[in-house]
C-alpha cells in the first residue's frame, strides 16, 4: 500500500543515508522501523497486562509444585 507522510528533512536525509548504507530501499527501511516500533509497543502491552493480573493474584508457586520442580533438576557441584 502506498501512503504519504510528512517527516522533517533531517530525518528523511538520515533515513536515506542509512537505507543506502544497508542496501535497502527507503520503503524497506521504513517498514522495518515501523514493525520494530509496533513489536516494542505490543510487548509493553503484555507487560502491562501481566502487571495488572499480578496486582490481584499471588505470583508465588505452590509449595508442592516448587519442590517437585526443584527435585527434577540434576545435582551439580559448585
């Protein structure tokens, strides 16, 4: 899909230089940058949701489950 956006000249010039240096088109560079931005904010949403859950629910493991998990680990000498 084609779109038109306005960006400052210095951002455009920096993006153009980076795209050339990386051997990518500006469209590829902008797409990659936007995808990274979206992924970052999606992860933030997950953290916010987990934080919300754990403000009302305990986050500790059941004691029996914790003992079973610990006993399943191989013994190591330190």
